[in-house]
C-alpha cells in the first residue's frame, strides 16, 4: 500500500508552494499528526502534518523546489514496512511538467548556443542543483560553480542562490529591473552603498495583488471625523471592571462598529464576482497586521454576533499568531471587509488599497483633540478620522455614504454596540 501526500492549498490565492524544510527522511516512521514538512506559501510558512500513519518511502521534492498545488510531494509505505535509507527521488512528472511550463527563460541548450558570453551557464547544467536554483542562476547570470550548496549532498538550492544574490551586489538583477516601468533603467554604479534583500514569497504576492487592486479596481474614498470621547470613557470603565478577563482597545470598538454598520447597511457587505455581486449573511472583519517582510490580515469571524470582550481576546490571539508566523489558513481566509489602523503611530488620516476579493477597507487614524461645534458653540473634542475605500463596481456612492454614516453614528454612541 502506498500513501500519497500532495501539496495542499493553504490559501485561496495559492497555486504553488515552496518546500522550505523537510522534517522527515526516507525510512522514518510517521504517525498521523506528525509535522513532516514546512511549506512557504504566498502568505506565511506553514507546517504540514501527516494525515495517516506510515513509513516515508519517497520524498518527491527538494528543499527550495516550487511545487504546484495537488502535486505529490511525499509517499508513505504501510506502517511497519522496512524502508532502507535512500537518496531522495526525482521530482514527480507533475512537478517537472509544471516547472517546464513555468520557466520564464529559454532552455539551457538555447542559452548556450546564443551567446559565448554566457558560457558559465552551460557549466551550471552539470552541477548538483535543484531545478529552481538552476533557473534563478540563469536569470541572474550567476556562475554556480562559485556557489556552495547547502542542500543534501551539497546540492545548490534556492536559498544558496538568494544568498549569492545578496552578497554579490555588483550584479544587475534582471527580475528586479523588469518590475520597473519599461522606460526606467537603473545604473547601479551611480547608486550609493546599498544592501539588496531578496523579496520573500509574501512580499512578492503583496506587491502583485495590491498593484492589481490599485490598477483594476475603481476605488472611491470617503472621510469623516468621529468624536470618540464617549467611547474612551466607556472603554476605561469596561477595562477597570473587577475581575475583567479582557483589555479592550479602540480598535476592538472599531471592529464591532464596522460589523454593526454592515448590518444596518447590508448592501455594503458584498463582493464583486464578475457577472454578479455576492452579498454575505455574516460579517467577517479582517484586521491588517504588519509582520516581518509583509502584511497579513487575520479574520475576526462573525464580528456582528460576538461581544466586545470576545472580539478583544480573539484579536489579540490572532495578532500574536500572525507576528509569530503560527496562523493557520482558516485564521486569515474568508474576510469580507478590512480595517487598517495606523492611529498608534500618530497618523491623522490616510487611504488604503482594497484587499481583493474584498470590496472595502477602512483606514483608521489617531484620536486627536480637535475643535468642534456642538449646539452652535465651539469646543474641543477627541476626534478620530476614518477613510473608507470601496469598490465602485459593486457599491455605489450612496451605499458607501450610508455605510460610513452608520459607522460614525455607532462609534459615537458606543452603548448601542453592547445593547
């Protein structure tokens, strides 16, 4: 009996994963629930568990290999089988075919024939390199003979190419230049001293998705100032309650107010889907969290149906998990609307780019003392500026205005959140 473990889809946008680290070897006994491999996705590095007992018989991908979703990465024999320690098998046909289709450069033979200046690339073909490392070396015109491999049996893998790229700053990185507008060329010799840091999978995907969002989604923006003195007083009272098992933040109130406003204006709780618009029955609020070399948006599920204390505790747990890289896909998938709060940095107001496929994002600034007119008289109040960005394909201006008006009313009368 042979058990096949395939590359799982760990996020909605994931089409392939990178083998970051194998935690098992051929011949190892594995029990269901054991962590067998670490996979780098477009968002985070995730530990993948075995779902059955068995003995590792074949590892079908090397560290650094890019593997398409649903391609077999490891095989198990039946529990108790005797498997001798052996070299890792060659990549499966599905993986090899995917790499051949995805390769953005000409075959190695063609490169060798077209230019004698690239003679080092011909030598790379005989070296012990993963296919991904070979492609990267070709793209960057690196002489792989000078690179020390850190993989099994000295194999040159992706991280070795990245390290070489980071050390040899005199090289012009073609992939980085290609990402610039066509009429922009960089003369690296004229730049001051610098350090090049290779983009992580997360940073690359964030750049791609937000570029597409800014280019393809017709954003419209609305800004209002919300007086939050009543909210701050209520927050202080709640947090000083005896035996409180929570510590509510202003952002927790914002999450709950967004959910409440979505219930008041359900037409805003939607998503563009090509030839139709999807309207959601519940409100799952994503919260933008800055992590090392990227951004992730863990989701507060059913924010319209849970209380402030629960929102506070769940949000803290998710933020900690995001920064520690321990979130599961279920923790950051499926949000219907995003909140980005830079108030803690003293930012008064700003605009954000919609996180597709969602239709909106709320940018939250700091609460600041500002002059306001109350009953015809000038006074000072704590005002928080918020800017709504929405997708005009599925939300018209009147609906967006109704939503942000409802949000302002709720946030300024926070007792309505807990009634």
